[in-house]
C-alpha cells in the first residue's frame, strides 16, 4: 500500500492483554503507519507497561523510526487501581511461565532503555517529524491526554482525530456496575478530555463487548498460526479467559482495544452517533460512569454534542479482521 495513503497513528497504551493484541494488530495493518507508542499506568503500573511494550515489540519487526515514550505513573487525583487480577501479575498472562522445547524462556525479558521521553514529549516529536495529520488511539486511561491539554498546541494542531477505547453508554460497566475500566481508573482525566472540544471518537463497551472470541476459537485459530504472534495470542489470553470463566461464567475474550485499532483501519465497522457525554468524578456508586445525554429535546434545549460515539458494530467483520491479522497461517 502506498505510504501516502497510510494513516499515521500514535498508540497510547497500558498493556494489558487486549492492548498487546491491539498493538500487534496496528503493526500488522498496511492501512496504518505506527509512528509512536507511549505508555500509561492502568492495567499495570507504568514501568511494567513499558516493559510489556518492549516485550510485545520483540515479537515483530517494529517500524524504522518508531518513537517510544513513557507517560504518567499515576492518575490525576486518585490512587492507581490496576487489573492484574484479570490480566496476570505481569499484565500479559504471566508470560514467564512459558518455555520453549529447550527449556529456555519463550518470552525473554526485554532490555528497556534507562530513560525514555515523556508521552507528551514523544507526541511533540512525532508531530515535528510527521506533520499535523496524526491520529491518536488511546487504549488506556486518558491521563496522558489530559496532561497534554496543558500544552494546547499539541492537541489543537497535532491530532487530526482521536480514537479512545473508553466508556459505557447504554450497557453496564466492566469494573463496577456503571464504569468502564479506562474511565474508572482516571475519571478526572476522562472528564477533562471530553470537555476539551477535541475531534474525539469513543469506542465504548457498547460495541467492544459484541466483538468477542471464545477459548475454543482461540485454540483453533492459533493452532494454524505460523509465527510468534499467534503463539502469543494463545499464551497471553489464558489468564483473562480463566478470569472470565470464573467470574462471568464463560471463557470469552472481548476485543476491547483491538476494536479501537480496527476502527482506525476501517471506520465503516461502526456506526457513530454525536452525543454530549460527561463523566461522574465524585459519586461513590457511579464513579467513572460515562453519562450521555440521550433525551429527546428541542434543539434549543439540547447540550451540544462533544464526542462521536460508536453504538453499533459489524461484529463478525470486525472479529474476522482482527483474528486474520493476528493469526497468520504463513510467515
């Protein structure tokens, strides 16, 4: 695919198993040119997220010139709550347990640079190098983006669009009855971002929970794979599938973050609705809830939409795109 037609993207991520699969999907998609990846605390502390990123990149041939940064170590106003009980202690399904036939680690610990630029510094450098038509895809809490709002030129001039895996509009949350995890971890950051008049598209649980894959399907898909990514897909998802089976009653893996990347690849996968969305930042029961104004009101009484929200998805087509690119049958 000609370079001029590829969409230049930056990923902001807290790997996390579904983050890892989203990163690999982006790197395997000729429609996208991944120019930067930055980490954020969320599923795991930010240092672990950065180590995980380098571990993921060791599975593929990263793009030449890829810029990497390490972002915020804590939410804006709350203590960090991770999801290691879902994703494994390392966030990637406890990869140290896996060995190859010779007994050596299947996923050796990566070498991580002693110092990395901040997320915002990395974004600035990407903009200087690649120009003003970048897409930011956020796969974790929105803390880095909220911090970037303090330097408006970055956001106002740098991002053509922002795609955020965040929120739950007309469905239950996945960390509390009301809240989706990325928003719950840093609701104050999410509220700042939503009210900042950005070119923002939300990919919420309303659509991500419809694009799933079962343990049995993963076994079949990855058995045919012929490269390390397919093996990683099988290994990394085990802990999350065990959690889903134990807590939710079915060993099913939702493609939360991969769907956000898939929408960057093919926007027609989802139907967008303009809505005004706010975040509950104080309530003890509804903390992190994303509240969309869906009332039928006369135009003069409506809140102006501040975000495009994906509320419908072509689930089968999205699932097929994700799995075919992660589970190549030839190297």
